[in-house]
């Protein structure tokens, strides 16, 4: 009898060990820290991200789970939201936007952070260099040293004789100098002046500021408006487009924002960065250190003209410039 019990105990132990060896490991937790709130943009990001993970063998629920945190454009909430992700023991944080990336970097030095929608990660001190980021952070950027100059050159070609250009930015961007100008503001100011234009930088803190800000641009005799890829304008781009038409102000939006209704859309499309998230995360899950993974630069740019918007604000795009467009919206 004792022998039989001993044999049974050994068999149970073996079975238990087999169960443990075949047990599915816990899914990886992917935290997402976002300047804005739930939106069709986030839904698209999540859908594409999960699809890209699936292509690499990570299925939702079984291998990865998404833990989003939304600041709802109240950027002062980002540090506490980043702390929530750390407390949730996420395996990686995807930070969308400069403020989110800075908050994540300041909150954790151990959990890997992958950023996107960051114009100049070196200027924001997110990374030591593009080639060797160092620390626990890396990511994607559409950084093009000539981007600002190209935008203003296009505005001069589209609207010959233009002199005064308003630049719509965000008051809560990190890295501001004594004038309150963030790196992206300073880069665009310098590029405009180099081309003989008079830049008028207007910074908003929330969607409630947009109407008075854009009306003020028109009152100050701005002849066009350049919309920067920053939180408030990005999250409220259609409203910005409507207000620009109301003030009869030709607007240029960043790449990927043709739906805003601006006359011109130019630059890289942030949607091109989503696929790279899964690539970075996969490398990190397999043992790579974020600080050893070079920042990847998105270089594909698009030029789109909206002729209906042009008509609405009373401008005409030169035919020669239209020939260079990737797309013309009627």
C-alpha cells in the first residue's frame, strides 16, 4: 500500500511538472501613454498595432495586452498616468508625443520606452544621439532638418508675395526657452526668417483657445497659417481647419492630416510609424536594450492640395505647383 502511494505521489509530481512546463507564460503588457483621449486615431493605432504584433506571433490576450492611458490633453496628468503604467508592471511603454515621452522618461529608468510623434528627440534630451540613444528609451521620428524650410518654401510658392505667416503651436510643449518657445517653435521661427518671412507664433493651451487664436492671426494680418504637429492642434485639426476657413486664412497642415480641410498638407505621415512599434517591442522582448536600438527616421513625405479649401479662402494654387502634388483633393 505504501509503495502504491509513493508511486502515485511520484506520478502526480511528474504530471504537475509537465503542466508547469506546458503552461502559457503571462502575456506581455504594452502600456500606451497618449497626450489626447480615446478617438478614431487611437482605435486605428490599436488595430494596426495588434495586427503588426500578430504578424510577429503575438496574439492579443494570449501574448500581449494593451494598457492605454489618456491625458485628455491635460498634459499635467501625464506624470501620474506614467506612474500608473509603472505600477501596472507593463513590459514596455509606447509614448505618443513629446510631452508623453518626457513624462515616461522621467517616471522610469528601467521599463523600456518607445516614442513617436517627436520632432527632435535629441533637442528634448530623450536620447543622447540618434544612433546610440542610451538609457531605456528609443523610438521613431520624422525629423528632417530641412522640414521647416521646405514648408515655408512651399507656402511662398503657393501664395506668391506672402510675407507674414502665423504658426499655430502648443503652450504645454516641453523644452521651452525663456520666451516660452519649444524646440519645434524655434526651428520654424528660424526657417521662416531665413526665407524673408515674418513669423507670428501663436501658442494655445486647449481647444477652447483655438477660435480666439486663429481670429487673432487674421486680425494681425497673417496671410497664411502653418499648423505644427503638436497635441492641441493635432487632436482638434478639423476644428482648426474650419476656423481657418472662417477667417479666410490659407492653412498648411502636417502630413497625414489632409482630413483637416487645409489648403496644403505636407510632410511625413505619423501613421507610417505605427508598424515600427511592434518591431521595436519584438526586439526588446527578445532581449535587445532600448538604448542600443537606433532611433528610426520616417522619411516618406506627401504633398496634397485641397482645391475646395483654396476656393473657400479665396486663393488659387499655381498650376506648376499642382503638378508636383502626390494628391489633389477637389
